[in-house]
C-alpha cells in the first residue's frame, strides 16, 4: 500500500519497512576505538548497537558502580573477543592512548562535564538524550562542540522511525491540509521500585553518582534506571520521554524553538514516591502552530488506549496520528472511516548509531540525523516547559539571545548551582 492509497483507501492495510538498515561496511577498514562512560542499562544498549553495526572496538568502559563495570566488561569481551580497560573515573578513561570516540550513557546531570571534557580531547561523541540537565549546560555544550569541530550525535533515535518519516511525507504533500495544532502524549502507569531511604548497594559510589547534582539520601527509586521521575536527576516524564515526541515534531514540521510556554500540572496520585508531576499539560507555542503536551501517569490515560503514546497532527483535511510503528488517519467530514497503516521500524537504535558512525568514518557532518544544535533546541524546549511549571508563570523565549524575556524568577531556573567543588562549564 503506497502513501496515496493510504489516503484514499478505506481498508486497514500495512506496509513493510520502507528502507533497510543503512549500516556502513567497515569490515575491511580500521576499527574505530570507542570508550563508554556510564555502562549500565542504556549505555550498553547504544554500545551493543555500535558493535552490531560493525567497524568498532570498545577499548574502555567507565562506571562508578563496580558491578556495572565488571558485567559490562565481561559482556563486551564475549561480544568482541577482547576485554576493554575498566575505569571508575571518566577523566582517566579520556587519557588512554588511541581513543577516538566517546559514548555517553550516564544520567543527564553528568552529561555536560563529561561531554565538554571529551570535546577538549578532540573526541567524536555520541551522547544520550536529553542533551543536558539545564538550558545553560546545553548552551555550554554547543559552544564546546563548535570550538572542537568534532562530530556529535545526540540519541534521538526516533528520527529513524519509518512511521514518522512517512508522516512527514504525508504532511509535506498537503494530504491532511494545513496543520493548525499538534498534540502529543505518553500516558502510562510506571512500575515504581522501593522508595524507602536506605543504604546504597556496596558496589555503588553514591557520592560520585550524584556528582554535580544535589546529593539526596539514597533510595532505589532515584538510583539506576529509576532516576527519570526524580526532579534533581531526570526532571520528569516530559523531559525524559516526552522529549522524543517534541523532537520528532520539530523534525517533521521544520520548527525551531517555541516562542512561549505555559505549563500546569500536579503531583497527587504518586506524591511521596516521585518528585515530578504525575499529571501535566504544557503548551509549547511554536510560531504558527501550538504543540499541546499532556501526560497522566495513572488511570487508563486516553479513552482509547491505542492513542496513549503518539502524536496528533490536526490538519484542515484530516487528523493524522503517528507513533513509532503505526499511522492512523481520520479524514474530515461526515461518515468518514479511519485508515490505519503499520510501518515497522525495528532497528531505530542501530540505525541512529550507524548514522553517527558513518559520519565519523567519512568526516561528513551533513550525514548526521541529530547534530548538537538541533538537539539543544529539542532539549531546551522541554526544559523551558518545565521552567514554566516550576515558576508557575508564562515563559517567553528569545531564540536570538537564547534567554528568557522579562521573567526573573523563571530565568533563575536556566542554570542549577553545582554541588561542592564541581564547577559549571
């Protein structure tokens, strides 16, 4: 079923993957030497993707949890036949001979310091999203990359989704008419681990894990993998999960940054367990087309649960719903029928890493799917929406000056003070 038939045909159909994996063939070339900082769950996801792509060797790993460090080194040794060197301090890893590329898989409150240190070493960098914890960190990271001239990709892997690419094609052709409003949401009930204060695992250096962020008393719900709904480390569902949809909306529509933000919400159902809103409504006012974000981390979410995770493009001729692997279209007018198209995208992560590695190998930044300037705009967009929430105010943003306009209280939230002897970049 082609795109035109999707618009015209009232039957439910499906299409296969639109493109194959764009993996470059590196087998006969020199292998890129990679170091990984943060080798827990997602650090290993992106590094495994790189090994699957090929043409790389992981020569070093770093983590402040000794169990993560050992298990990742064990796994990598099995995958590539050679054990990487192991480090607790990322600065020591950056000093090893032959290192060419750094993968950053740490929580976002560590990204800026590690990223900028790698830029000073001239390394190419693949960094997980969000780019930074706060807006000023993101600005410093962009500046560091510009000075270094290195190749940088940020982990917005949904830019590789064939479904979202097809959504862009449909919108660009004018098949749904002019888009006047966009909605995005991810409703779900998180599985919350133990939230009682206790001693950290013996293997975990909690002091170092917290780093420049506030050091809270340890509890599993703010530790490994679970930090995303903690204000001081992950900054909540919009910044962690919603950022993917805001990024892909910007990519599809060609948006820069919103000009203003208005956010409201609450923390009632999960109060005492998480520290970011379990209910949120945010208006990100891009020029000419507002984007409305909402999430509920409780209940059933949307009345029709198939829409709990995705983006609605409201056009004059039709409404288009897009998610990772599926498109649903409802034409305007009476007695219309919903049309659905399945568009599988099983290798988004591998494709995104392959895209970065291909750019590194060819030294061609034009090949990147998500360069740092673009990632800054998506990251700052959700950060500023949360600034509106925490300041309980409308936030106006100057893209020219990259600052908040006439709102001193909100502007204070652009940069969080660093803890102890850590120095902001």
